[in-house]
């Protein structure tokens, strides 16, 4: 299905100027609002060529739900929506234009100074608190979904797979919605949406920014999902005053995580400590850290036996997740928008490329 073209006018009002990004099912455009004479962002949402009528209907409803979710939020750290153009064959969202970088491009340069990580964290946390108070769970907090204003403040965007309290589910039974390395363990196990799941995703995001390494990313999506369920998050080594915050937040049991208010207080305290400390910098400018190797322990008969049992358990787990991956490949790709990249290999790079988003709920 053809997409927009530069110079095209949408709904007799919005002139497409420049395509800012695109993926398999849409694009984001810089556009001019000819009525108000201001630049805006137009989010074009197109079903894939082989989409079924059911998939097309689900995707259209996702777009409408994102618009409604954003319309319920009036917060400086949430991207603003201005209008929705509900045209055939696909809808468009008219949104605030944020010409700055994303946190994903920011961390591509290497670890981010502690004071910046803390500031970004508090901004995104403020956005999440506003969303949660409105009964909205974002479900896909990650660096690619956080934009930066010219003043350096962070703005949470992409509410396309958000869960709205009392809303109708738009996912197939048994599927998971989110991005593999950022999704919370409890959501992966099928638990109901809860603010603690978004806070976990925020914690993984802050860990990546501060450490320069994604703690649970593995060589494949399935292994990444298995790591989210089973593997402990490695203790931070480069996060300075953020280390205790991350260790407290990134625990598997959601009931043991701090509340949003407590987390904000912890980040505020870390900010005070960071102001009095020199930020960690890579030994060689432009280099990126690699995860520290696990400690070597001489195997014993007991550890060999435990390893064998663990291996069998992990094999069963991975097999179950692989079945979910088949479900993903068979038609839930409609949950993806502007993600790009391959879902097959998600290698543990210090700075991730475009993150795959799974819809396996």
C-alpha cells in the first residue's frame, strides 16, 4: 500500500515536508499545518501489504486508542496530540513536533553522565505517574520511545500499545506486548497490567543509559525473553549514585519494587549525590564498555547436577517462548510501528540498535 509523499496535502490541511522515520507499517513526517502555519509531526499508520481485514481493523483501533490515551494526558513530559485524521485507507495522527534526539540515539554515543540519566529518569517517571493516575499503562517504555526537547527535557511518546483501564483488549489471548529486553518479568508471565511493570522498563532504560550496556539483552529474542524471566540483573558498576536505585528497582518481584513516589525521592537523592561526584567516563573517548564477565567457579558434582537441572528447565522455558515467537510471526506484527530492524538477532551490544517489539500477550 503506497505511503505519503513530500508535498502531499493530507485532509486539505497538512502538507508533508520531510519523512523523519519509517518502518514496515508507517512513517513519521515533518509537516506544515496550513491552517495554523506551524510545523507538526504526522504519524502515518499503514497496515502491511498482506494484512487481513481483522489486522487492519485492529491497527486502526490501536491508532484511535493512542490518540485517546494522549488526549487524556496534559503533561509536559508526554508528547502532545493535536488532531486525528481518520481517512481511508489509513489514519494519521497529528502531533507535537519534537526535532531533538531520542534516548536511543543519545546512548549510542556511550554511557550517559549520571546527572543526565537522573534528569531523564525523573522526567519519564513524571510522565508515567500522570499516565497511571489516568488509568493508562504505557507497556513499552524504552529509549526509542523517549524524545528530547531542545531544552534537554525528556518526553514519553508512542502510546500505541498502552493499556487503558476498562478498555477493550486489542491483543490476542495469550500474547505479550512490549519490547523483549525492556518488558517486565511479570508481564511476560501474563500478569495483569500494573504500574510496577512500567517502572521496571524505566529501570532497564536507566541501566542502559548509565552503564552503556543492556543488562538482559541476549543473542536472540527468545534467549532475551528467557533472561528476563530467569537471570538476575547484573549489579551496576558504572552508575555511581544511581547504582543503589537501580538495584532496588530491578527486582523480579513487582511487589518488592519501590512505588513511583519512592522512586522519585530516591532519584532526587541520587541527584544530590551526583552533583558532588565526578561522572564516570570511558577510558578512551568514543569507546563503549562491555559487560564484565561472570566470575569463574570450579565445577563440583553438586554444581554439575544443578547445572544439568537448570539447563533442562531453561530448555523447557525457551521452548515455550519459542512457541510464542511463532505466534508473533504468524500475525501479531500489527503491534509494531516504526520499530524497523530484525527480530531474529538482538545481540548484547552496549548500545542497542532499533529494538524489536514483540506482541506475543
